[in-house]
């Protein structure tokens, strides 16, 4: 199999703090530095949330703007994906950074349970977020916490609410949502290929110790992989991950074992049908 694997690094998230792992990047400058190291290790998508100085989640567009500027300067060509997830704010504040035109943004298209609460994604908010992404040329990554979310993406694409082929990420191992289940995983792939075509790209993320399992499953099955401290702060039971880059290197090793080349940012942009920036050149990140 020679299909290159896109590695996404979810650097910060909205939950882990320095008390969980001192390597979690919190300030914008820490985020840029951590992403740069992960980019050099092989990640080509950065999935980012922003934080307040006290580490609580933020949805401040000004912080997102500073992050985007730093990432473009230090990681030229890397695909920038902002989170519109629900922990950092309510309602339309979740999409307040979309006018900054990041390459991508995460989009949850349905509700489900999270460990201690309901992850609320009401239909009117989902449609508003999707229409903002269309208006600003932001490619959504559909976060599938459930099978119905993949079918919802198809329905939205058919209505013209999503541009191009939806890029679906299967999220498994969130407590009270979809557990890590191989049959379901295989059926997710089957469903994406049935609805969006045999060659439709997809990726997968596992939470906590499930991160490694989902990386292995996705890479072996021809999908793309997500890693990073947002989803998991440990290398194994006894060791904290020293950095986002260390988790990326672990994914690169799985790619090697499966004869999957790691996608360059140019390949990742081609696979995801994203524009190739004219001011970023190969090697410019050195
Ligand atoms: Zn996230």
C-alpha cells in the first residue's frame, strides 16, 4: 500500500492541563513551539483549541488569530484546523474564529454523551457552523462520535451544506459515547466508502490508551491518523508523553511497519483538496 498517511496532531484540546502533563502547550507561544516540533516529526495537520492564561478553555478569536499567525510563520504549509467543539463556549461563539479562514475546522453534526455531560450539537447550530465554513472557505472535518453522524454528513453534503467530499474522523473511546469496537470501526469504513466513494479519505482518533489502538487500526486499513496530547497524555501506563512530537513519532513508526509513507504537507493538501499556499516552500520550515 503506497497511499500516504496524513498525521494530525491535536496539540492542546480543552481538558488536559499542566497538572496532567507539563508538556501540554497552553500559551500561544507554547502552542507554536510544540506544533513546530510535531511538524518536523511528520504531522501535517494541527488541530487546535486555545486557552486562557489560567488554562481554562477559550474561544477568543484574537487568540486564534495570534496562533494562526505564529503557525503560518513557523510551520509553513502545515494544515491549520481550529476546533469548533463545545467545551470552549456555547452556541455561535464556537464558530467565532471561522472568519479567520483557517484551512479546516472540526464540525460535530450531532449530539451524544460525554463522560459527565451531554455534548450538545443542535441542528440549527450545526447548520450555522457549516454555512459559516462554506462562506469563509473552511473545510470541515466531520467528527463522527456515532454512525448517525456519518449519515448526517451525507445528508448535509447532498443539500450543498458541505463543499466537496466530507472528510470524516471516527472518534472512539470517549466514555459514554462510542467505545473502541472493531466491528463498528470496520462498518464506519464501509459506510464512508459506500456513501462517499471507495477512495474517500477518512481518519480516526482514539482517546486515552485507545489512541495507539486507533492509530494502528487506521494506518493498517488505509486511513489517516490523529494523535496528540488533547486525546492522550501518556506513552504508556507508566510514562507521560514528553511532547506532542513524541506521540507523532510513535505514529510514524506504525506507518513504517505498515509500509505507509508519511504524507508531506503538499500530499496532505492534495488528498484533502486544499489549496497549496504559494508562499510556503518545501524546506522553509527548517
Ligand atoms: Zn479538539
